[in-house]
C-alpha cells in the first residue's frame, strides 16, 4: 500500500490534493455539458423551466462523485460526463417535484423562486417529468462514444437509484413519517433510499464507466453507501447548527415540520460522532478497494469529497 | 409480394388473422408480467399506488404494438415483453400526472377514482415518478436475457418518446394551447409529440428487439407515425360521436375545456377521411417494409392493430 494514500484524519484534507482546483475544472465541464444538453429545444416554455431547474445552482455533488469514481477506475471520461449530468438531472427533477405545493410547498430554492412559482405548477410538474426522461436520454447516445454495455449498466444503476427502491421510495417513507417517532433503523432506511441511493448510484455509475475488479466495485459501493448516509446526518446537524446566511436556506425547518432527524434521534454530539464514523468507513472502503495499488492515487478525489461531505459547513 | 398480404380495405379485418385471439394471448402475458414487475416491494404505500395506476385497466395498445412489431422482425420475445411493459408504465405514469389537480383535475378514470383521489396528491405524484424510473429498470435486466445493445437501444427510444421532444413536450404544448386557435400543422405537432411519440416509440422498441434491415426499420417508423396520429384523430372523433357508456368516459370533454381538436379544426367528415388516409399510409408502409416477403405474414398483427385503432368505437 502506498503510504501517502492513507485515511484522512477527520477534518484534514489530503495534503497533496487540491480538491478546489480539481472540482472547479470538472464543474466547468459539467456546467457546459448541462447547458448544451438541457432542452433548449423543448416546446412551449418547457425548455425554459427545465433549464431554470438545472442550470446555475447547487453543489453538484453527484456529478463530482461520478467523475471522481470514473477517475478511480480510469474509465471513459465522456461516458462519465454524461452520467454526471444524468445524475444531476434526476436530483434536479426531484427538487422541482419536492417543492410543489402538494409536497413541501417551497417558494424559494437557492435564493430564487422555485420552478412552480416561476413557471406555474403544471409546467413545473412536466419539467420534472421531462428531466427524468432526459437523464436516460443522456445515457444512451447513438454516436458510438459510449459502449452498449456501459449505456445499459448506467441506465440500470440510475433507474434503480431513482425509483421505488431508491429515491422515490425514500420520499414516500418521508411523506408517511411526518409526526412519527422513527427508530434509528427506520430513519436510516428512509435516508438510505431518499438521499443515499442516488449518491451511491452516482459513485457506481462512475465506476461503471471503466473496468474494475469486482472487489473494487464492491468497495466503491460501500464507500457510496457510507457517504450517502453521512451526507444526510450532516444535513441534519447543519439544520440545527448553521445560521441561515451560511446555509443558504432556513435552518430549523425539519424540526419545525416535525420531521424525524438524526439530531432529534441521537442528539448533536452522537450525530457528529456518527458522521465521523461514516467518513472513516468510506475511507476504509477505499483503502480496501485495491485501486490505489502501485503508487497510484486514483481515489484521492473520492477521499477528498468524502471529507468535504462530512466536514462542510453548508 | 404475397398477394394474401394486401392493404386492408378500411373497416375490414384481415380474413386470416384473429386479432382478438392474438391480443388475448399476448395480453395475458403482459398482465402477468406487469403484476410481477410493478413494485409490490415499494415502501410506505407507494407500491399500492403504483399497482393501482397500472394494473387491471386500459386497452394496452402500446404493449400490443411492441409485441406485434417484435413479431414482424422475429425478435427476442422476452425483451419485447419487458419493452411492452415499460411502454405501458410510461403511459400509466402520464395518466396519473395528467389527472392531478394542477393538470386536468380528473377524479375518475376507467370508472375508478383517479390515483390522487385514492392515495392523495403527493403519493400520486411520487407513484408517477417511480413508474417512469421503473420503466427504465424493466429495460435493463442484469440476468443476461436481453443483449446490451438491445437494452441501450430500448432505453434510448423510450427516453426520447417520453421526454421533452416526445410526450412531455406534447403535454407542454397542450397546456399552452387551451383556448387558442391552432393551425392544423400546430395541432398535428402537438399530437405527434403528446400521443404519437410513445405509440411510434412502442413500434420502434418492438423492432429493436430483433434485427431488421434499415429500410424495414424506417418503414415501421412510418407505420408508427401514421397510427400514432390516427389514434388521436379518432379520439377526437369519438369525443363528439360516442356516447359515454360506450366510451367509458365523458364525451365532449375536449370541446368543453376549449381544447383544439381535429373535429373542431376539420369538421367530422374530413376528420374521418383523414383517419382513413392515415390507415392507408400505415398499411402502405408495411407493404414497403419487405417484412412480408417470401409468403410470410409477419406484419399481420400490426395490420390488424392499425385497422383496430382507426375503426374502433371506443
């Protein structure tokens, strides 16, 4: 094992890796690709609503995970760019539908009016629907740039991550859980599906853009599961600790809506310890992946992203 | 050319082909497959809503088109069964979302309460979203039964048919057209996308389950375009001519909602003639496909379905 690639102490970034520089180069490609691919040609204002929902906003964590995982397996970068954008489209559509009056009834997102406020409820509904379809369209180009087996695998992973045993299923549990006292296992299951499935799916999609030994694939899946859950634990922590200026949204909202959270269940200190334990799990999975053998630091972006997910302040 | 396989006179069924028997055998497989595949394992009542939306209802025209087109190219029947169900899931999700209060606000469909009436608006929204994801999940099994290239092609065709340049785009035009006087070209474009894209896509998905010469594929695409449009023209005719008992829904609804229709644009007689002309186009495309060469009647189910689409009374 290369001793330079070690589990990060929590809060410490990889000394030799510039996550900010890495992210900014990759995000520029993602933004350009999204702008080119998202539906400028859609009729009757639908394209405007789709672009409003997707462009110029968000952390783009899912695209970064796809691209970092692709780098870890030295996969097809063009396929990964498509997968990165597809994962973001699924995330974006879920936010559009989540914000609708029949769901969370939110009027602001990232400081802008939500899609249904800007374009009307019916068009927001359709824009979300069309974004989901577009995600699968991006994964299946007919120009020979992405191998059939990669296209099929990417569609399989994304459909599972988005569907009833993934994101949509988690949202259904969330809907049914307001005002209920969930046990930790139930809370974990809800978040594993609602948020974790697409984050883990993003990692696995990146891995599917290359050829990796089965053990490496399984290790990346464990990494994805750990940071998927950690993301939500940290979200719950920030919901009670961050001020609204830093967070960019109203803190305390979950508690106000009587939604179960990790903080309400475990308390703040145990939630923080849990997030750090999940970070350690994620890094240990990468250690065991075999991808960093022979002096390569292929997983350094994944390591830094895990650290960022857990130790972010917004 | 085999003289037994000739364009049908409009209204006349193929003498040697039993569409009722063919359909009933195929529909039994489709219903069983849907019942097995639709989300009994989804959490928090989501599966119940998804199954309610899909099972035990509808003409299943899209699945029949997929299966008939697969027969025409002698393709992989298992792949076609998955594609047939996937096309129906997209159709079913579109009805769930169309019926929502923010869209058509319908409380009855096929004589039953609509999904949001039965399960609540939020769960209906999620059920629709999850059905769309499940469609792509059905197309991408990892059990070796469907070749990667077929999986990729089916996902590509379905995503395009469902998305912003297909069904969702057509619905956006529909939404923006209420109360407007559309020219025939605009009305045709709306229906080409809203209804036609998924019907044509179903034919092309069936064709993608086998290997056909490019000319045959192009002919099937023309067939699909013609019956896709014919379906809507006939819908508009039945909306003014059928009684509600036959139709199973309230006739005259489009006119009452001030939606543009073929009948409002062309009148009843010219609409009927147009539907027959489209049937003739569809049959001519099959004649030109080359699929019926050498005494085979591979397109007989497609021929009978086209006839049924145009000459149905509900």
